[in-house]
C-alpha cells in the first residue's frame, strides 16, 4: 500500500479527478473517468517512478483497487493514452484550476513566486508533430545531450514551501526570455487580487519583459547576466564599504562560524535601453552582492585553470619548431586553441618568432594586471529589481536567496519522479505526461510542507534511518520512503482487508498529514 492513502487523500483535497473530469468530459460511459486515470498516473509517479510502462502490473502489485477503487486491468496502454490525449487539450485550464485549489485549500502564500525553466531530453525522432502542442526540437539541453531533441518545462514555485503552483511545457528550442510575459499573466490570474513578486534567473531581464512587468505592476528580482556587467564594475568595488548581511546559507548551517560564507550588499542603479532610440530608458535598482564562498570558489577555479594552461603552454614551448608544430601558423593556431580551451584569452601574452635556423620559437607569460583585476572582482554579482526603495538592499537580497529552492525542485522533478526517459508516440501525449509529473511534484511538495508546518515549532524528526538516530528535517523523499512499507493484507471475497499496525514513525507522519489509511479514497 505504501504512501497510496496519503497521495489519494491529497488528490481528493485538490479535487484533481473532479477538475480533470469537468475540463475533459467523456462521451462514452466507461469504468473509469479521465480524472481517475490521471490520479492513478500521479500515484504511479510517486510510488514507482519509472518509465510509463506496465502501469497495470504496478496497479496489481499495489493496493490501487482498495485505495482508489480502480480495477488494475482497466489501466491498459490504450486507456492511459486516451486519458493523456484528453488532458493535453485542457492542460492550461487544469493546471490553473488545481493551482488555485492548492492555494485556497492549503493557504499557500504566493506574494512571492520563483520561476525557472529546464529541458527534458527525448529519445525519439518525432519528425511528425502536432503544431498545437510544444514541439520537440534541438536546443541547449541542461544534460548536454545535444544529440537529442528536447522539450522544455517551466515551473513557478511559491516562496512558501517551494510549492509548484504553475507549470507549462514549451518548444524544445523556445527562448526562455520570451516566455516570461505569458507566465507573468498566468501567475497574476492565480494571485489576483493580490500583488506578487516574481523572482527568476538572468533570462527574466529584457527590455520587453521589464516593460511588461512594470506596466502590470509586477515587481521582480533577477541576477544580472555576466555578459551584461559593465567592464570593471566589480573590480572597482570596495567590499569594506558594503553592508554585512546576517544570513547563513543552508549548506553552511552545520559548519563552524569561521568556515561559513558571509555576504555583503551595496546598491546603485542601472539604465536599460530599448531596441529603438525612441524607447524610454528604464532605470532599475542594482543590488551588488559579495559572497566569500563565491570568491573562494572562483579563486580556486582560476588557479586550476592557470595551472592547466601552464602545462599546455610549456608543452607548446618545447614542441614549437618540431614536426608537431613546424610553422609559425601551426604554433599560433595551437596557442589560440589553448587560450580558448583554458579560458585565459584575456591573460595570455605570447611571442612567436623565427630563430636563426628558420624554425618558430614560442614564449608566453600571463598579464599580471588582468589577473589582479579578475581577482578583485571575485565573489561579486548583481541583482536587478524594480522593488521600491522602502525595501532596503538587505531585504531584496534575502528575498532572492530562496531561488535555489526552484533548482532543488527540478532535481526532484527529474530524480525521484523520473521525468525521463519518456516513451510516448507524439508530442500531444508528452505535453500531458509532463503535466501529470508536475501535478505529482505538487503533491510531493505539499506533503513535505504539511509535515513541516504541523511539526512546528520542531523542525526535525528522529528515526528516518535505521542505523542513524540523529534528527533530520523531514523531506518529501524521506516521508514517502518511510511510508513505503505500509502493507494491506487482502481477504477472501466478502471479508474486509486488514492493515497491519504502522510503526511509530509512520504513525507520527500520518498524524501530521491528517491521513487515516483505513479510509478508502472512493466511497
């Protein structure tokens, strides 16, 4: 039985089956509605995260009949495909309705939302696609599998518990920067009549996006892309003049005080010009942040880069004029390649001449002035925002620092929920399956949030690991793993099935979630 009672109870609270059935009514009367099938697929994602094959076998092995009232044999490939086809045509309505339901039922605060996109590699040709749905295409995949087509997914998370209240699939080659406006409007409809703060990555910033957000009275925070940082900006900053921030990164919580990273912030402004001369210039607040952890990492990376470059350049010094690099052109080409591969183009100074024997010689050195300028900029980055000045620099920085939670949720999206590999015939069903996985992620995150909220003021629980009695923060993964060995003992026809008494930690988690595993999902 595992966590099926919990998943079914949260699905009921969100009214997933009802929302799907109202959006995707069936013409024929069958044993299952589309909503029931989608709920079963969500449970499949959360209990047996594998490629979507042999779902009926999974349902036979798990208490799907007892908990959901679904005959496992009805979950055949044809029925699953028809449910996905129906859902695909109504994904925006379903996602919006379930997101609004989650906000209402669980009291999620969405005055601050974090937005990001990721790519999902596909293993099919997909040469015939339905133009009404996101198209698989080659792009810039996060897993660097440039040989595979991809679909992109965008997820908006609430700062309150990092709950994915909105999601949408996009073309594989869609520009992330162009999707912000539509996302903003969708989030506005969920947040109405409340205002909200949109936090994203550097692709949030463009003249078009900033104009749209400002015009819609939407505030935002996003980092300034490195390519748009004015030359010498960070090198000219004085860390001592910046304001210290009382903030401890989660990765540093268990470290000694002296080993923890520290942050300082300052502020100036930045002008954002439009593509046309007549476009008004937009002035944004620029929050300048210094991180000692970033500075240390950048210094180590530079030392490694320079050491690797020295090895390669010393080798070229010895081989210049030999059969490996017999001409000035060959030496020049090799030196250029080394500089690019080791990323020392701005630091490398070379001398390539011909000796008395007519053979090229090679000498090199690093420009200490550019190295010093790069080192002076270590640890600095910038945030852009249109928040009013009554939000001081420290507050802007603290609001942004929840953005990594989005990245963590993407890790769960691709990890425990196994978004890939995807084995589906067309992009219509891919769109629907991604929606199913996003709904599974919604329940996954809500389970974690409910346990933590109901556990408060405590923050940790003992007993998640058999041989480790140290208290741990309850995560959705640990919670579901703990509930995974709940069992249901079937009985002869006409007699009631029995559930062995759960263990102490399981009983505690079920109480925190307000779930009674003895109550069936369907009346």
